C-alpha cells in the first residue's frame, strides 16, 4: 500500500535549504505553491527557518506525526536518516539523493546498507536517485518532487523511466489542459518499483488512464501479471524509446538481425493489452480520448465533414493505420437523403457542406451512431463564420451523451474566437483535436484499443492429441545428457509427440544400419551427421540431400564417416521442396512466453525481413494475424500461376508449436527452418529443426 | 504581374452587405479589422451604407480609382459586373461567387462568358469559387478573404488547393507565432493560376518560404518550370493529400498496382527541389526552421543534450528518417574532455548533464559547429530550475549567429515560466521546438532539404555512342504504320541503337526463314508470335522458350502458325535466366519526364512491391539511389552463397534507358521485364520488351 507515498498527511524534507537553486529549497517551495494540505517540516541542522517555516535540526525533533520524508542529504548519510525516520514511525521516504546503485560497486553497497536499515524499521523507500511523486487530488495536493510542471487536477497518471521524458509529457498534458492525477519518477527502484506503483494506480478510482514511459522493462513477468489485470478495467498507454538501437539482437542464429532489441517489450506490452506509441504528442492526445470515451467495438470509422480537404487527410491517416472506412447502410443514406442539403455527399466521408446547420450535424451523427456498420464516429468540423458553431457543438454533445460508440472530433478553428464552441464540445464529453492528422491518429488509437481488448479475450490454441509424457521424457533425456542442443532424432520425436508432421527418420552408427533404415523409410533420403558441435551442418559438409539409392547412400555415408569419425548418422525421408516456411522461437525473458517469429524462408526472411512476431502463447487470432500479416502472404495463397500452400495446415502447425513452447519453458530457442508447405491435401513437412534447451 | 491582387491600393466589394453572416459583410469587416491601408468601397444597390462606409449603388459610381474588386453577386450577374470593372480601369477581380466550372456544363458556359469579358477589358480574374487572398505586409494589410484566421506579419506564404486545409495551416502558423506573408485560395483557376502566384511569390523578397497544399497538380509542366527556378533561391514545402486513394493507377499493365496515384506528384515535387510532407504540423514546423536557417551540407547530426531520455527519442527520429549521427572527431573530444563535467558523455549524443552551465553548452555547440564531420547541430535542452537557462540560450545564440551550419533546438520547458529563455533562442535565430519527436523531424527535414538542393545540381546521365538517327527512324516507322505497340524487332532495334544489350534476334514469315535465323543465331532460341493484338503473348501460347534444335523449332513453328495464322514470327537467342530485373516507364503527364520504376522481377515486384521510382531524366545519383533503395538490394550483391549481379552494368542499362526515354517523349509506356542480370563480366540481357507509343 503506497498511501503514505501518494497521499501523505505530513511531509518532512530532510536536507531542506534556503538556497533557491537547490533541491532542498525547491521541494519545500513546490509543496507550498501546489497547495499541500498538511504540515511541512523542513529539517536543517543550521538554519533557524526555511522559507516560511521554522526549521528543525533533526527529524527526531519534529513535534507531529510525519508519514513521508524526503531525504536530500549526502549519500553516505542517507542510511542514518532512514534509521531516524524508522524510529519516528515514518512510513515512506523519497530518497532524492543520487550516488547509489547507478554509480557502481561503492554505490551498490551504500544502497544495500540503506535498504537493510529501511527493512529493519519497515520504512518503504522510493528511489534513490529519483525526482519523487505528485498527486493532484484536491484533498492531498502533494508535490513531492523537484520539477517545474504546474500541477493541475486531471485523470491521467504518469510514470516515466526518464525524468526528462516525464517532464515533456507532463508539460504537454498541462498545455493541453488535461493535467494529471498522479506522477512518479522512481529512480533506481531499490524498493518500491514500477510494478507496485502500477498496481496502486490500477486501484485508484481517480486514475482513468495510465501512461508509461519505458526504456527497459525490469521484472517483466511481474509487470505483465499486474498490467494484464489493470487493462481489463482501464487503459494503459505506453511509449518504449530506443526502438532503433543499433545493436539488434537475434531471435536465434538462423534468424539473426530480424528483431530489434525492443520488439520483445512492445510484444509484451501488447500482449498485456497495453497500447503502444512512438510519439509523446500522440500518446498524450490518445490519453485524452481514452480517458473519456466508451470502448469501440471495431475499426470501422464513419466520418462527417464540412470541408473536403481535411476529410481527405483524415481518410489518409485512418487508412494507413489500419482503420476501415465504414460502409454507410442504405437505411442511413435514406435517412440523410431528405434532410441534408441536396448537394451533400452521402458516401463516407459524409460531406454535409460548409453551410451545414446544427440539425444537419446532429442528424448525421445520430445516423452513424445507430448504423450497425459504424464503430467510431469521426466529426470533422471547420468553423465557418456564417454557421452557428455553438449550435453544432451542442447538437453533437446530445448525440455523444450516453452513446455506446466513441465520437472523436477534429475542430479546426481559431481557438480564442471560438473558445465557447470548443468548451461545449469538451464539456459534453467529445474530445476535440486541432489538426486532422492528429485527430485521425487518435481515432486509429481508439480502434487499436478495441482490437487489443478483444485480443485479451482470445484463448491460446490447444490440442488434445498431444503426448506430453513422451515429450517430457525426451527433454529430460537431453538435460540428463548435459547437452544444450537436442539430438536430431530427439528433436523430431518431440515435434512428433506434439502431432507435428515430421518425415520418417532413423538414427544409426554404421553403414548397414543406414541401408536398413533407408529401406524402411524408402528413397530418396537425406543423411545428416548427428553432432552437437556441428550446428550449421550443411556449411560443414555434414548433410547430403536427396540420396536416391543404396550406392549413393553408401558413398555419402563413407565420406561422412571419414569427415566426422565416430559420429552418429541421422537418416530421414527427403521431401521435394515446397514453399519454404520458417518458424522460430526465443525465450528472451524469464517467466514470459517465447517470442515466436513466422515468415517465408530463405531470402524472404534473410533479405526482405518479411516476418511477423508474437509473444507466446498464441490464440487463433494471433496465428491468423501472423500469417496474413507478412507482405509475402499472397505467395501462400498462390501467385503467378504457382500453387500456394494449405493455410489451414500451416495454422495448425503454428498452433502446435505454440502449445509445445508453452508447455516447455525449458526450451530456450527453437528453429524450424525450413518447413515445406504444399498445396491442399498434402501434409507439410518439418525438414530441419534446431532446439536449444536452457541450461549449462 | 499580380501587384494589384496582392497589394491593392483601393478595394471595392461588389455585393457588400450589412447582414453579418454573409461573405459581403465579412470581407468588408476583414479589410477594416486587419488594417487595410487604402479606401474601401462597398457596392450595394439598396443599402445607403455598409458598416461604417457609405455604399455605392454601382461600381461605376465609385469616385476614386480602384485596382481590386471582390465580386460576390449571383453567378449570372458576374460577367456584367466585370464589364463595368473593366470600364472603370480595375485591374483584378476576385470572384468569390461559386456556380461556375465546378458545377458542370451550365457553369462552364458562364465561366467562359465571364472570361471573355475580362479578357476584352484586360481584367485579371482570381477564382471564381474562391476565398481570396491576404497580404500581411505592413504597407498593405490586405485581408481580401472571408476566412477567420488572424493576420500576423510573417515570412511564409501559403497557397492551398483546399480552403479547409489552408485554414488549418494558417491557424497553426498563427498559434506558433509565425504568421504569414501572403495567402491565396485560388478556386477554379479560370485565369490566374497556382503557377502564376508561385512565380510572383518567388520574386517577393518578403516571402522566405513558400508552402503549398496540393490535391491535384494542374499544368504540371508549367508548374515544374517555375518551381525549379524558385527552389534555387528559397525553400518550397508541399503537402500532397489523398495519398492512400484506393484507385491506384498502374505504371503499365505489367507493373500494375505498384504506384498510387499521387506518387507521380511527389516525384515531380522532389524533382523540382520541393520538400514534401504528409503532416500539416510537420510542414508548419519545418517551415519555421527553413525560414531562418542556413542550408545544411549533409545529413550528419551532432546532438547536445542535458537529459538522456529525450536524447534517445531524438536519435530514434533522426535514424528512422535517414539522418546519420555524426562521428565526433578526436579533436572535438579533446576540446570537450577537459571542459565539460567529468561524468559528461562525449559520444553522440553528447550528454552535458542536467547541471551543465551556459559555458558548457556554448563550448559544445562551438565544437560541433567547427567539427567537419557535423552538418547539423541539434540542441536538446530541458530547463532545470537550478540552471541559468537564459545564459544557456544566450551562449547558444552567440554560436548560431552567422554560423554556416543550421542549429535546431528542442527546448523542453513550461512556456510561461521560461518565456524569456525561449525568447532569447528565437530572437537569436535558433528555432525551438517543444517535443523531441517534432524537433527530430524538423532536423531531418533540414537534412532532406540539403539532399534535394544537391540533387538539383546532378546532371542527367548521357552516352555518346548512341545512334539517335536509327532510333528516330524506328519510331517513325511504327508511327507511320499506325501501330501503338512497337513490333518486337523494332523495339529491340531501338534498344540496340541506344547501346542496350539485346540478345541476337530475327524476324521471319516462314519456317525456312525461322530455321535459317536459328542457324545464324545459334541454339537455344525462343520464338514469339509478332502480333500487336497478342500483348500478353505467353498467356496466349504465343511464346516458346528454350528451343534446342531444328526439330523442336519446326514443331513449335507449326503450332504457332496454326494458332496465329499469317502472323510474323520473332526468333531470339534464348538466355539462361539470371537475376530477374524489371525496368518500366510511363509518361503520366504531358510535358514532364517519364516515371521510371526499377525492381527485381517476378514476385519481388508483384507481391512484395519492392520497387523504386524516379522521374526521368535520371542522374547518376538517382540511379544509385534507385538500385540501392530497394529492400532486395542484397540479392544484387549476392546472398546465401548465390552470385549477385554486375551492378555497374545495371547502372549503365538504367542510364541508357533514361536517355532513350528523355530523347523520345513519344514513348508512352515501356516495360523491360525481365532483364536478366549476371555476375561480373557477363553482359546482362534484355529478353522482353514492350514499348507503347503515344498515339492513335
């Protein structure tokens, strides 16, 4: 419970100062100027008073009960102050002081000492090396922070890993008149961490939307668990920065360079139902919309406009961001036909014309609201001087009130002259945006949020015909042997245990065995050397494909035996190449699902980087989105007279792989590359596998 | 000369009114409120006065010389009023009235009548169906327009095809404190058109930057001619809307669906040195920067920051938009090493730390300005309360003053509290932006502008060994025959005349001829039916590839003769497929160069849409950019152990095609698909060609 942190009844500032350009002065000043509701106790061993307050020489001298203390003294003295706080029954300290974990071993030691003292007395610590927190609740007004943004009451709570980014966003929320509910800059997270704060805000009724700035996610699993619960109740919007970081990290050695470092974070955020952004402005504007709008049911936008050009811009933005322009129903057209101007355009966008009256706008909005083909109503409104713009605003708020669908408005005007009009919109629960581009982006964010909410409800794909006992045994066998990479035969057996289509295979240590196996399997066959050391077998000459008879097999076997003395030989039915598919997986973060990657094999993956990622486990919708989401999807459908692939069979393969990964967290990496897919009625084949277990 | 339009000395308003919500009132009011410097004459046959002015019954009654008149009367009466204006010596009329060319045949007739009268008296017409113009020049202050944006003096002139978009941009410029120099909304362009206005602004010393909003470009060739001259002197920034329009237009039937309708417009704009945008906000913000900054020499950005998080955001934006992070030289590092805080980071971004002093900032900026590896200096500055932020601003303006390199600043602050600091930046010629994303976008626009300026200076590729006479003759022959598509033999001869590598070929009408030709060429050969009707020959069975001997040729010939009786047969040396390349061209707009498209053939074009476009003629830089710009470029270099292509030979091919197209505007479409490219030392082969001439 972080009540004492965010809603302190009395605050002490240990290390308060009268020098204006110090944090010790600034915090006292911020508390006073923001209208903190309780007593403030500056602590300073020398100064008789700080600002308007009597100063106490020591926190132990404070005459009233304090629940929150800032600590700004030198890093080596912090632990001592915490001990005194503990003795005084202070519940939380904000350690603004830097010079702890972030500076290396020496600081780490200080941080550990400080934490030990805090733990002894049950004192919770925010920081060290942090700005602090703010709470605009009119009953609290706690500006326990040394930044400069004005504190205006709002319904958005913000946590930023970078103090700088936090300032930029807070300032922008202020400029937009949105203010904020609570703010936290948590520094080193030595004790109180982002997840705990997130959970607290999830339970705060005054917080309607949570904004997060993330550079690196700590305790991703814990974060995910908490976030998933919150996004069922209120929107979380996040911005991950550092997306172009040069050091790209590979999913695996086969699929190197495909995934930038941050892809996992964004996949995780989306898996938790968190809406992600690449732009602070868009983040703030979308927060404004999501704080007050009902959740949409889909991505079909109906547009009403009184000006053509900006309507085109909105259409561009919505289309590029995956929204559909709603098909206006015949019934809706009939309703509008007789009532709008005869020259009005009844396609989508509905152009009601510059001279449209309040009645026209209201009718058009009502019609779209009740049209079952429309999920989001978008109003594009330029304010001509000859129109009763306040009437238009009033008419639209009548429609938006209690409507089940969200309404987003782009109101293009001179803000001073049309202040009243804007006020009517915003008081009536219709968020307004100045520019058609941003309004379009926000409407698209509303649609994305709808999709995320629906995705949260899709269950992972599972199968009943899976031999989990056999699978567990195979993995156990590899672990017991001390290997990281599963032997070919074991890996294929594992796949087969999950019902995946594996060409017939056998393992042998001599030529006679190889010939017998080939006879059993039937030519053509492929042989591979079975050796953990030879990971890229074909590069090392450890693979011979498409062997057609005993003689060729004998030759190939002898060469291999020479090159890899004593190695076991793996023989498998050779398949004629179909469409090459690649599925890979990588368990990046402890306690989270694997990142699964899907693409067409070969140059489509390696050169065109045409792949789709998802965090496991996968739902049927996830698999569908991955398959149809790659640019090369038409190749799977069949193009240029060439046959495509059986897509239903592909979906099943991905689903079974997802289940396998989900059941076996011990798998670190898996590469199925290539999988050959064929036209309908022919079973695909997993012809190459590489499975690395967590380990050693 | 449009002086009378933009700098009128006296304005009449024919159709002025006292009803507040009419255009006839609004224009009079706008003229008065904006402080127009000359007399205003409202014309109204009934009212004794309009607003504060005596009203004249007829324009003929006005006692002083008028040079500009608004006409707002009914469409059928406009011509009559123009006639009277002509008699009064009025030079320009702004016809605000609608109901002309835009409403169909009836309106077209009225428009023509009106123009005839205007021409007779030498009266120039803006519109009809337009808003009008504005000029903020303090000597003029002409608000000849019925919109609502406040007129503040500035150095940016704006022309918008959509009045609505014009309002949005003008409003935004106003909010940003930029104002504008001149504005024009030109409606139907019956007489005065966008190009003429553009030329006028090109010569206006008060206009530092020109902004254009474009939906469809009229008289593209005339526009291009004027624009090219202006961009050598001042920046033109444009936004083309409607970019996702569903109806995509094909470059040709082979390369269908690759190019959206607007691609040509953007290619043309860039060819003219015009910077293009997809976002009004970015357009306005970039205009602000380009209005005052020197032109950069490249795209290498050096960043100074006092906060980590926003520095990462800037890096993301710059990298995504094609900028390079400058390598800080050793000399620069040495300079900074001893002078910044020891904990400062000297990589790029240079993190001077939150507590950095004015001296630190100034030194870092000076160092980057004089570092030869830096083209653009980017300052990221959050305003901590404990820093002399005005000092920082002053220090930076000292560096920016008279600097040869542009400096862009992201100043993250609370605007009221730090008003003075912002003022110092802006008065000192350093444009500031609030958000790191937008500041990054603007810096990237400054870099794009540098590249466009350099591109303007690159000459088209030409060759001296071209047989232009033979080429002209071949084209003449086709035109004389009345065909649109060149016969195969002629088309290949044309390519050969331009020195393009064409496999040996021959044409014949009988089997003996075919056998003789094959003997001459040498097997294997390909035969194709020569028929203008059979455009997609292979679909119709009109092509047989890889014929290896006389017997196979005889069979193929007989089948073809049966299927296409009387058709001529085209025989060509068969080439083993190399890497498939596609080059296409389409002359979209009369008087402009062809749009040239380059890509790898087959699915790379048809499925992956991995192509590069440029407007002909092409410079060596253009060709380089096209080849390296496709995602599949590594395939040309050679990947996965497969040989690549001789890229120098490919460049030459594109260059020769460019020259061919440039010399023969009569070519409507050309498709070279596929061209087979091979590893070094082997000549590529143009194995299929389709050339359509303008015509019939």
